[in-house]
C-alpha cells in the first residue's frame, strides 16, 4: 500500500504530545563521511581503535564467564564494569563513587536523555553553554523545554552571565531545572573551565537551588597542562550529576557511558531506564579491557590527538585569511573557528563538500538561531596527512567567500 | 555527607512529573538467582549460550571491519544488522520489511519504551492482555497512563472482551492508544493466539481506529504445531508495530532487538532514541553470526526448551495436588499455574526460597491487584535434572499451604 507509506500526516493523530514534539528525523549514516577529508564529527580516529586488545578481552570473557556475559543483567549495569569504572574514576578523576551512586548508560547520550526525563517538564528552562553539545537538543525538544544560553569565555562558562541568567530564569518562573556544562575541552569550542569557574558554578547552583549536569566526555584526552578537579568533586552538596563515556577512549561502538549522582536519583533513573541493562556483553569485555589496556591506550590517543591538534592549529595559522579567529584547546577533539560576520557557513558546506572537505556549521551547535559565521573543526578523525591540505582547501574557500561577501556589500 | 545520602525526599522537589511517577527502584541482580532451582526469570539456558560461535564471529568482525564495528553508528541501527534481521524476517516470519520501516533497539524492552513515549500521554489508556509482560508496567507508569486489561482464553486474547473494552475506553474518552499483545506463547501464560484471533484483533483495531503493538519475543521458539502468520503480516492497514529480539536466541547480553512499523513513525522514534545507536559492536557480531549460526542454533534451543517444557508438565502432573491447573504452551519459556483461591503465592515465595526453589508470583504480571493465587513457572533456565525435583518441592509446599488455608477456613 505505497500511498499509505507516503502519507506521513495520517499517523499524526496517534502521537503523544512528546511524539508530536519529536522531529521527523533525517536518518544519517556516519559512513557517508568516508569519502571526505572530514572535520565534521566527534569521531575517534579509526586507525587507533583497539581491535586486537578488544579481541583478546573478548576471548578471555567468553572463556572465563560465557554465562553471565551473554545473559540478562541489572538495569543500572553489571557489577564488574561498575567496579572497573569506579576504579578508573578514583585513579584518574580522584572521585570516590560508591556503587549505589553509579549507573551504566548507552554512551553519555543516554545519560543526558534519562536526566532530562527525570528533571524536565514541558515549559521548563535548562541553562547551558551557548554553543553546546548538539546531541543535547533533541532531548530538550522532546521534553518541550527550552535552553537559556550562557556564553563562554576563555575561562569556561561566563560566570557573571550565568548568575544573571539564573536570576532571570528564577524571576520568570520556577527557576532553571539544571545547568548543563562541559568543563573540559568543551564541545564545540574546545574551551576548558578554570578551577575558579568550576567553584563558582557550584556556588551559584547552591545559591539558586538548582542542579548541575557535568558532561565530561573528553576528560581523559588532555594534551597540555594539569588535570583540574571535576565539578562533581568540588560540589559538597550533591547537586552534580557526572557523565562520562568510553566512546572516546575504548570505542564508540560499545555504547558504554556512565552517570554518577545522588543514590535516590540513580534509583529513579533505574525505573526510567527500561532497556534490560546496558550492553552486558560489551560491559564484560570493557571490564576486562580497562585495567589491562586503558592507561597505555589512552596515552597513545593523547599523542595522536595532540599531534593532530598541533597540525590543525599550524595549518589554520598558515592558511586562514585575516579576520578569522579560532580557539586553542588543551585537549579533546575540537577547534572552534569564527569567520567574519556575514559569511554563512551553513550555505558554504555544500561547496566545501564539492571540494572534498567537511566541517560542522556553527548553527548546529546553538539551540537558537546563532552561529552562522562559525564552524566546528574536529581534528580527531581526519588522518594526519589530510589535515593541512583540508584546512588549506577550507581556507581558500573562506577567503573566496569573504571576497564575494564583502565585495558585494 | 552521609546524612544527605539518606535524605531521599530532599531530591523530590527537583523531579519532573515523569520523574515523580518513576518508582524508587529496587535494584535487583539477576545473578542472585544462582543458588536456587530457579523458575523465576525469562532467562535463556546458560549452558547453550553460543560462546564459541560468538567468539568466531567477533574475530571475523574485528579482522574484516575493525573500523566501523567500533565506531559510532546511526540511531536506527547499522545497515549490516538491519539487513540480517530483514533476511531473517523474510525467511522465518514471512515478512517483507523495507529498511526504512525497521530500527534496532536495546532488546524489545527499549522498543516498548520508545513506543510508549511516542504514543502515550498522562491519563491515556492502553489495552493489554491481563496478565501480561511485567517489563511493560514501568513504561506505562512512567508515562502516567493506565492499562485496561483483557483476559486470555485458550485461543489468545479474548476478542469479545477486547471489543467491549475498546468500546468502553472509547466511550470514556479518546479511545485506547494501542493494543499491546503477545500472540505467541504469551508471557506469562504461554497461550498462543489462533489465526482467527489475530485476524479479529486487526479488524477491531481498524474499527476502533487504534494501533497494535505485537511483541513477538518468543516467535522462534515453537516446539509444536505450525507457525502462524504474525499480526503485522495480517494487517493491511499499517496499524501494527512488530517487536522482536535476539535475547532468546543469540544472547540476552547483546541487548539487540528490533521494531518494525510505518516509516514516518520510525523517523519520529529515531528522534526519541538519543542513545547514539544500539550496541554497534554487538550489531556487527550479530550480523556475522545470524546467517551462519541462527538456524542450527535455534533448532538446538527448540529441542532443549521443548524437552524442559515436557519435563515440567510431567512433573506438574505427577506432583501437584488436585485443584491446581496449568497451561500447556506450544513454545516459549513459560507455564502459568493457578492455585486454589485463597493461596497467596507472593507470601509463599519466601518459604519456597528457603526450600531452594524460586518462581514468579502472579501479581507481578498484573497491572492491577490480581493474580494472588497464580504463579509463572519458567522452564527455560533451570537445568533438566532440576525441574522434576524443583516442581516436587513446590508441589509439596502448595499442598501444605492448601491444607493450612482450607483447614483454617
């Protein structure tokens, strides 16, 4: 009945209010990037994915514990992987997290989704950095909420603007549901919050009686400088949920992340998480892999990504026309470039693709209609030798856009 | 700050209406069943979990496609596993499902969760068999909806009662959001819907303009008789969502299920499914394993589970006191036993556990307060040689309960 398949609106009357808010998604296939010099996605480097050590860990798991690794597991996560993550958090993050305060999630994405379900009603306001992680927007839209954006400075979220926004949101209604922040090598800007910024965020959350969702997906990938305390560690008042992931270190394909927070909240989240437990087989493999391989593998990754950041910064310096600025991240995957006002980076993407290069238009990283002259450049996925040529192509395109735009005005 | 950790209510004021409806979950660990003769869970047999062939498939995947199996993937599922499931559905279920009508989910559990989000608002009514799959209740409660229960007959859902319930729900408001049905070897009763029942469900859904969610988790595990057409196949009007899973055939630990439905609905579901794609690494392994191993492995499983059903039926026949009745399923994992009214199977569980046996009290399978004298007996997980002794222990306990209860009255 092909006419029915075409009839999208026929199904609208069956939708819940949440279902109506959900976008009619365009299904994208990440493999479509294969033909480009791709600076678009926050994808790990393909060549360094640890296939060999994953196979070793799989062999051990299927030999030693075939039964429970292939069986059902708890909705909050299997004990072996919770304990492996707790050990990692104690060693690297300096965070002591009791088992009842931790749950596994399908990447940190599912952690965000569950927290929005737990905390946010239609009409509510969430405070977030602007720009921020684009994966957050669907959850906010599905919940019928909005984001009050706070700009970033070189020191992380602008704490003066944050205070004003908290006050404004409180004056306008019941207050912000939570502050969503990415303190390390922020996605998309690459900016890192100073310790003073982190402390101030904690104070402000307490003062305005709201919660904090700290998304620390890139924590392990610091190339320069010293690790800073997590907001979770600085918060003596249990207002912070801490999200992490193995997607950038072990492998995104495992879909393993975690969420730490107050235990009464973890138990509620467990009731919302009706998925029969998170990738149990993968959890056993990760629990085997983490103590053996994590530290040496991540130190290799820091070398690779640090080198690529340097290659990209050097190429930007060499090729970009005057008037273009960019950030200099201490870690993570992203550089954020700002072109002169008037350039439309969304429209420019089609031309860039024709020239074989992909980047992320800035607008995609804003909840509101901003960022038209900005781009996110991921240095994680393109190979070393692609970076300089890719940036050169992009810089030439930008220069030509600038000539056209400013000649015309 | 241990006093805060104890203070559950402190956090209540931050919860959304959905968060408040979510239960303060008791976290259960399936491994706690290890010490019992366990008839409690719908767990696959541990000894037949295909560790060796999974390792073979993993080796192939990590050798042939380490890059994309460990990378990010589409939210609706990676193409290789979608195509492997489509091939399986065409061969076994006789269902031709175009790629755009299919998505992968974390078990069929996540499929149910997403459909409730897509279709159900607070105050809405869903129609379901009563008793039904217990994993459905958290989703209904989180959504703030209720279930109008329809009893089962030997031919599946009672279609006369279904019609009355559809009419009642329509008269009371906007009508039922959908009919949730498990036509094959229903969980928990083991009952299978006849083809006439299936056809009538389709007619009634059309007549009352509602949708159908067909949960077919046990389709592949038929021991007797011929396969019947799925409701999805009988429905020419695209009102049916079809849920399946690899949890009972490949391994529950993969958390791989699927959902087929109208493509406009699949695209909305993709926006609700903000988890970065379902177990991508596991999907590649499953796509390698399915064409090679599925048919021979499932034929072994049918032999094992069919034998265990026979052992349990024979043991029930031999040991249960008069006044106890039970179902005789043609497949699946469950027998449903009804004890004389007045026996409280919830209270009896503690004594059964003291005697080393576990079963599922009937009340857990009802949305309303029913099923006090009923139990679900899973024959899938206990080993062959445990079944007869386990049933004998249970039968003696039941007999002793009956003596006490009816001597006292």
